[in-house]
């Protein structure tokens, strides 16, 4: 009864706001918190994928095979999976600022320390530890955004946040290529060592920036007026009320609550939809530099430049499709169509006798389609799950999906070691993505997403 009265009062305050005022308020929130989170995720993603550039030099120095590299790239996600749920529960209890400080400072230290590995086994250990320490960052941010943006505004916010991996890819190629090429043997360190060391440090700085510049909740934001705090809080309260009418609430951070969540079939449907597309995303993230080298480009700096095209196309596509998704208040087809286009383009890259330009364009279209689907996916779970289930639910989906970060890179490493080609791995990835696109349209109710939008 109290909750209903609170929402009724909230709706009175919310109701006298024009759309222009609401949009202006959420643009202010977008600029204040999402831009900092984008920069933080750029650094996080760069620390995950720079091993792909380091491999071009590291492979010969520490004696690592393609299949060992695939294992090293993927083992990050095994550590990541194990600690996703505890990290999100902890975020809900102590707030985003303290959680991001802990995560970012610790992962920055380990990312930089990876520069000093001497054996494949040492690389495995530090990549696993990096995953453990970075666990909770991505689902934590998705949960955090749900505190600030209602479903009708979330497509743009989530889409903007997910431009970070594309920005990381855009700057990561030239930056990593430059560091590896120009700093080789400076101070007795190889170029790949300087690359990992220098790119690990910003995470530490940004961890403190997030702690001091972010607010855990809208009502704590000193940079919002009282009116703006009211508008944001009421928008979120209305969404919580609309989704949760008729449902009993429990403690979903208790052991019993977590076990109940794990019996929810929606979790596994969403996890599969995420797992399928992100398998392709991570496989390409870690192997694009090697694929481009296979196409005949040998210079490390040139490889870095050519890797910009897939990420640039992905960045543009994510921004445009996210805006379209919010404009039409539609999620399912905005996920499924790009996913299918991406899958078909990846399969087409296996065609024999492709020119370098044709192969690069197909690779870029495939990468862009899959990344658009990943970005659009994360607008769906906060609308499809009850608000009191969000912390554990989002972390569970992310944890299951993150297994793909091991499967994807390892799958290509296995295919290359067994056959000398990426083709078999890309066929499997393409099929998985197409199946996910079909399941999204068939099994995720449009009515649920429309009501939440």
C-alpha cells in the first residue's frame, strides 16, 4: 500500500513535466555519468584485447602456440564468470562507486603486471586473475544504468556505453601497434611489454575518478537540481511499479533467493541469446589482428591501422541502430536483423579467392552486425526481469554469456591449429548467431518489451 501511494504521488510530480524537460534531464545524466563510464570501459576492453596485438611479438618470445594463445585469451573469462554474481550483489549493497574503485584499481595492477610474464603458464595465471578482478564491471554498469534510465531512455544510454569496445578497437590498433613498434627494446623491454604496461595504468586512475565523480543514486547527485532528481527517481519508480505489479518480493541476494533466480527459465533464454552473439564478438576481438596478417599484411603498425575499419563500422552502426530502437520503441528486430546480417557476412569471409578489400569489408560487416546485436541485447533484460531480481539476474546472464569469451577465441585457435583455417569456427559461430536471432523473435514477447518501453 505504501509503495502504491508513493508511486501515485510520484506520478503527479512526473506528470506535469513536458517531454522536452524529461529529455533534457536525461541528456544531462547521460553526459555526466555515461561518458565517464564509456572511458572506463574503453580502458577495460583495451586491457582485455591488447593481448591480440601483443601476440604478434609475444608468441615468438615466450614460445606460445595458436591453441595456447586461444586458451590464454579465453581463460580470462573463466575467472570472470566465477565472480560475476558476488560482485553484483556486493555492488547493490555498497554502491557503484566503491565497487568500481575496487575493480578498476586491482585490474589495472594485474594488467600492467602481465607485461612481465616469461612462460605460457604465467600468462595463463595472470589472465585468469585479470578476469577474477574485472568480474562484475560490465553487469554492474548495466545494473547501475537501470538506476538512472527508464526503459524508454535506456537504448541510447546502453548503446552509447557499448560504443566503448568499438572505441577501444579504433584506438587500440594504432596505439598498440605504435607502442610495440616504437618502444621495442627501450629500457631492455620488448614492445609488447611496453604495450601491456602502459595500457594497464589508466584503469587505476579511472577507478579513483569514478569514486569521486559518480553518485550511487539519483537522489545523491549534487549536480542535479531537486526537480531533476525528482524526475529521474519517479521515472525509475514508475517502471519498477509497472513491472512488479502482482509479484511477491523476496531477498534475491540471499542463498534461497539466488537459487530461486537460477530456476527462472527467462534467465537461461536471455543467457543463450547473449552467449550466442558474444561468442562471435570475442572470437573476432582476439583474432582480428591475426586474421589481417593472414590476408597478407605483415607490419604490426599497418595491422593496427586496418583493424580500425571493423571497429569504426561497428561504432557507427551501434549509434544509429540504438537511436532507431529508442525511436520506434522496438528491441527484438533491432537485435535479430543485425545479428543475421553479421552471421552471413562472417560465413562469406570463408569464400575462396576473396580479394583483400572484399575480405576486410565482409569481416567488418560481420563484426558490426554482431556488435549491434550485443549492444541491443542489454536493453532487454532490465525490461524483461523484475527490478528486485535485476542484480542477480543480470550477473547470471553475464556470467553464462561470458563463457563465450573462452569458447570463441579457443574455437578459432583450435580450428587454425587443426586445419590451418578459420572456416570451421566461423561456420559454427554463424549458425549459433542465426539460431539466437530466431529465438529472440519467437520466444521473447514483444508485449513485455513494449510495456516496459
